[in-house]
């Protein structure tokens, strides 16, 4: 029990006293929530265990993966932005291990070499790698961590930075999960003469599963703004899922929804996230397997 409370205290110190500065525009693509299932549930996913994408929201929530599980997704955001993501998780000697990758690209951006020059077009690319593990400190109290690297390229400028994630998952009773996490906490990145911080995100959430219905709530702090995420999922006969979610405090998004279909060890998921302010809607697709 002492180990758990010491770990919880360290995480809370980081959560509430860590410095959180605004990230640059490019790396903000990496704050976009990945995965059709999490997005369909409104991004309220820091306390949802056992899904390959759980590690993207809380490194401790990768706990509960059975055998080898993986999920790969394609996300179409706005008119010229896309994301490809993937996570693989497996259990080895009572330790849940996972690896993930995010790739984001914005094509055909317009810029000038000088105030009077003609427009030129260029691309921006962000890549993030994650590798981590989760294990029980004691029964029903799971600690997780991830180490990662972010790389950004805008036209001919590029740089890389290292980061880490910390998380706790508490399961006080069957069906009830509580999660705490800090994501992308690390070094600064510099492009040309401008240095900026990574897009550190702080999450606290709770979820409950009852007779096929999962309800989840997350409090998310990013760029010094706090948001409330609400989500739900209903499982029909273990092979069809319907999801809905809502986010508060964002200028361009709130409602999302989606569904999934499972057959044996495969699941196909889709999520729809409408955007406001003239931005195109987002469509997310995932293929998940378990061996």
C-alpha cells in the first residue's frame, strides 16, 4: 500500500504543479485524439482498460490486454490533414507492454519567402513513437509509463524531442475504473530560432461498466485550458457497439459518435467528429485484432 500512495503522490505533483506552456501549431496535430473507439466516446478514455489505444490516453490503462492485441487506424481531418496511427499490446510475465506510432501530415500549405514574393506550397509532418509498460503495484492498483520521441518537419526545418508519460489505473470494484495520467511531458523542440514546449496533456477520468453499457467521464487539461469529456458505449450481444460522446470548452468541436462490429478476433470501428468554424468533418476508421 505504501508503494501505491508514494506513486500516486508523485503523479499528483506532476499533474498539478507541472509547467504547461502552449505548444507550437504543428505539434498540436499530436494532441488530436487517436482511434475510432476513443473518439466515438468523446475522448473520455483515460480509465478504459484493455484496448490497444488505451495506452494513448493513460499508460496504465494498457493493463488488461489479453494475448497479443493491435489496432491500426486512418483518420481524415479537415481538407488537407490526415493521421495514421497504430498500437500493439501484449502481456509478458505479468507486465503489459505496448508500442505505438502516430503520423500526422498537412499537405499543400501556402507561404512566402518574402513579403513581396509569390506564394509557395510546402508540407508539414509530425511523427511520434511510444514504448511503455504497465504492472500492478498491488492488487487492483496499476502503474504505467511510456517513453517516446516526437519528430517534426515543416518544409526544410526539422527537430526532435524526447518525452514520457505516467499513469495510474485504480479498480476498486468490478466494472469501476479510475485513471490519472500525464502525457507528453518532456524536453523542448526548436525550429529555426523558435523554441517551444511539447503538447503536455493532463487527464483524470472515471468509468463504469454495467450490463454492456460503459459510461465514462474525463477532465482534460491542455494548453492551460480545462475540458470535460463525456462518453458512452453500448455492446449488443458482444459483436455490435454503438458510441456517443460530448466535449466542453472547445471552439470547434463538441459532439461525436460512432459504432463498431466484431467478428471472432477482429473488430472494425468508425467514428464521426463534426467540426465548426468552417472546418471539414473528421472520419476515423480502425481495424483491431486479438490473438
